């Protein structure tokens, strides 16, 4: 991942622990809920389950915001940032 070395460099320059920065990059890279094209498994489920594009948007966009909000709150609380 190209974002991980950047996150590590930022953490070191700020004198903060590297782990929360790495976790932010990892979770951000895996938040592919909003479209069926975002990940291969989404396309497989779309075809097998008979879902449409809008089904992924309807469920994926709120899920993306929930995960984003939870991580934005949880990482600073866990690591005292």
C-alpha cells in the first residue's frame, strides 16, 4: 500500500505512535461498500443475489459514514491523540 509509508512518516514527524495512523490507512482502504465495482466480491454478490447498483448505494453510503465516524472517534480515544 502506498499510503502506509506516508502514514508512518507523518506519525514519526509528529512524534506520535504509528499504529493509529496505519489503522486509519488500512480501514480507509477497505471501505468499499458504496458501489458494486469497488471490490470483486461485491460484483459476485450482485450477480448471485440479483441486486442492483442502487441497492449498494442505499446500504453502502450509510455504512461508510458509520464506519468513518466510528473510526474518527475511536482511534483518538484509544490512542490519546
